[in-house]
């Protein structure tokens, strides 16, 4: 949760649209923590904030773009990545950050995610994974654990969830990490690293949705944090195939992939432009 | 050159520097031409993963300050509707060419039609105004694509170039004038203090100046109903105010936007209304009718949306009737009928798609009905 009040001279004041606070996120929701970690990382990274844009899709996490005091774009459901791709390719000077949720990025937007990763579009994707569709009242998502209860899986989820870091890796992402909102320092450092790094960076942030997911799965906000503390294992460089989410066996966190590969724009310039047109 | 190539060239002449596309017959040649030409002039072409993404990418590119376009046909046009709505709501300029083919669904991919005209008007959800142009030759495609960019930049909305397979694939001589002789328009940009800028406060002309990403205005754009600051406001009043702006910027500038052409219309007793490739049918039909002693004239719609309601209304006061000629089973015909307000009968010469309408069918109807 973003703990910002108008009067309190919060360190993120410059980066928040204070005239839009209070935000819509529920008490105990994990999105705010992930969001403020992202803003702090933006500040500490030293990137040119005037040239930084935040693009979101639709959903609770998708509201992120509405609260950041940068050029910010709240687009259509699932389409934040292709919109951001257009922005980045049209003006490669922009630092492009996509902040959105698991349903938005991986159900309706899944196709766009894999292709942007394949192209290695230079952008940072921060995916808040709360295992369900919070905004619409808690429906099953492509990340909902097997057997978990949601409003559209009242008997339990009969499907298997995605392993998002594996999907990102297999699609060609050049930076992949996973943290929870309890691991704020690691999360901030990871976002900062991703922002400074060229190429397609993907950060999965596990965050509680106590109101819709937690309530139906006997997990209060504090229980989630306890699980994040007790049933996670930090293992940098773990192979993405080991990263299925199963809190009974322990969920692996860390930085898994960090590669240096030419970006979409670099490869386009090299391949498609006449040589005499290659300015800087 | 072909109409599709002329469409790409028109876009380039208008200043387009970004094309997000997806292959589809019969529009693919527009993308192919762009993929060759854009990197030469410092622009960017990208073939996206589908038409949803193609449309999203051009809205994004435009927000980043670059004139952008895409080209598609029926099935792709359907997929683009979602983000055409985003461009309408966020008031983002961009151009979409639809090289129409016969539908519904996959239809006749290699054969033309004019059956997406109502989809062009109403295909995205919600109520809105849109601009759609209908060229009838490769040369007209060239010029109308420029006009589409100019209107789009001026009024901050997506503009549709509703061409079709016949002229998209038709090869004719196209004259491309010197760049200095081509009038291009770019969106009005904000001036003054950045911290006081309101992204949706209209200027004196009713249109809000547009700040682009990276200039320090810290703007917010959303497809939610928003106020002048661009912030979401979930009230009836905010909806009213936003809708008022996006409707009025078109409704109050109809004279500037709407373009039509008349052929032997001054003394006409019967008005043949058409657009796009079917205009060619009508020119021939009017001459033939006159030879038979039928006083027909032709009204060619260059702008189809917004529809020239007043013009039809005025003509209805003095003529014996209207005949709409189009390769669908009655779309613009419905508009003509509506705008006559019962003052003159309206007939349709339609076709379900796949081929052009021969002038004889128009003559037959004229003989029968009048
Ligand atoms: S519904 Fe869930 S995800 Fe949405 S704001 Fe509330 S707690 Fe957060």
C-alpha cells in the first residue's frame, strides 16, 4: 500500500500525482507496495525521468499508470505491451515501463508478451501476480494455482497455472526475476537493475489480493506475508523450469536470467536501414 | 502504381514515420511498401503479432509524437476496433486504411466489397464521431491518405481510408507532386507552463493541444472517462463533458471536413449517390442515362463519415429521387434514405460483394423506378 498523505512530505511526492490520492487499492492489497518499490527504483536508478513513461493495461494493477507523475498511459485490456512497443520504436530515447497485472499481461495479453520478449524490445515489464482477477471480483486467472477457489472456479481451479519466468525466458526475455512484496529491498534493486539494463526485462512480483483471492482461499493479508517469508527460497540463477509456484514445496525467488543481447531497435537499425542513415 | 502502393506513398508524403501492420489480403502491399520505404527515411516499420497489436502500436507511436498508420482488411479491421476506440477516447491522431474485401467473416479474401462502411461508423463500442474517406482511384488513394493524416492531426482522432480490393490492386498512373507542393498538417502542441498544462482543455478551436511523451508535461491518458486533466472521473457529468468535446469537434466543423463532388448534378432530377470504386460505375451510368433522356446526376462522397446530411436534405427538396450504388446490400443507402426525410424516394443498387457493379444495373433501375 502506498502510505502517502498529502501533508507528509513523502519521499516520492514528486513521482506521485498527489491530486489523485486516495488510490483505489484495498487495505492489505500488495499492489501499492510493488508500485512504491517501482517509483523508488525509478528515482534511485538515475534514469532521465522526463524521458520515462509508464504504460498500463486494465485491472487493479493497471491503475498504476494513473498515479505516477510521469507521462503515463492507461490503455486497453491486455494491450499495454503493443502500445508500449509503438512508443519505444517511435522514440527509442524513451525509457518504457509497463506496470500491469497477471490477467492483463498473460491471459488477454499473452500473445503480445511473448512477441515483445522475442523481439527483445527495450522495456521493463513489472507484473503484479496476485493469482486472480481482482478488479472484477476475483475470477480465475492463468496464474491461479491448481485447485484454488475463485468466483468462476467455485469447486477449485481445474487448470494448471503458468510459470511466468519460464514463459518469459522461453520467449526471449533478457532479464527475468521474481520477488514478493515482502522482499522490498530485493525488489527495488531488481527493478533498478532492469530499468538500467537494455533489452526486454521481466519482473514478477507476488502480491496478496486479500479481498478477492485471499478471502476465498483462507489467506488473510498477513498470512500471505507470512507465507512469503516462510515458504520462499532465494536462489539466484535457478533454472526457469524449477520455478513453478507451489507454496507447499517452497517458491523460488531471485534473479534468474541476465543476458546482454541486441535490442529490437538495434537489430532493426543494423538490418533494415541503409548504412549511410545510421547516425549515432 | 497500384492503389495499395499509392496508399503507402500518400502516408509517407503526409509525414508518416511509423507503420504497425499485419499481413492480410488485399492490404498486404501497403505494409510491404512501408517496410521498404520507412527505414530509408528514418521511420520504423514493424509487423506485429496481430491486428490488435498493430492498432495498439500505432496509437502508442502517435503518443510518442510520430505520425503513424496501419492498413488492413475486414477481419483485421474487426480486431482493430478496440484500439480505434482507445484513439477516439484519448484523442490520438492516426490513420487506418481498410482495403475492403467481401465478408462476413473470411468471406472472399481476394475480391472486393464496400461492406464495412457501417462498421467504419459504429464498429467500436460506445457513441462517437469518426472521419472516413473513400477514394475511387490510386491517385485519389494517394491524396486522400494525405488528407486523412491532415484531418487526423487537426482534429485529434483516427481517420479511416475506406478503399477496396478493386482499386487497392488496380494499377494506374499516379502523379506524386513535389514535397513542397503538398500541404501537411501537424497537431497543435502546447505552449506555456508545463505544470499548469491540462491535456484535454480545448483551445479556441475546440481541440486540445497535444503533448507528446518525453517533453516533461507528465500527462496522463486513459480510455476511462476523464476530465480536462486526463484523470479518470466516474461521473455522469464527466462523461457528458468528454462526449461533448469528442462529438463537437467533428459536428461543429462539418464544412471543413466534408468533401463531395458533383457530376452533371446542377439540373439533375435523379441523384445517384456513391463512393469509392462504385463511383466509376456511376460516372458511366450518368452519361448513358442522359443519352436515354433521363436527367441523372452523380453525387460522389469523398467523405463518407461524417455523412453530408444537409446536402442530401437540400437535394431531396428539389429532385425526384435518389439511387445509391454500393457493393453491399444497403448501408450508405440507409443514410441517404434517412436524410431525404421522406421528401424523395431512395433506391438501392447493391451487390453482396466480389465484383464491381456494371452501369447497366443502374440504368435498369432508373428505367424501372422513374
Ligand atoms: S481487489 Fe485485490 S488486487 Fe484489487 S485492489 Fe483490492 S486487494 Fe488489491
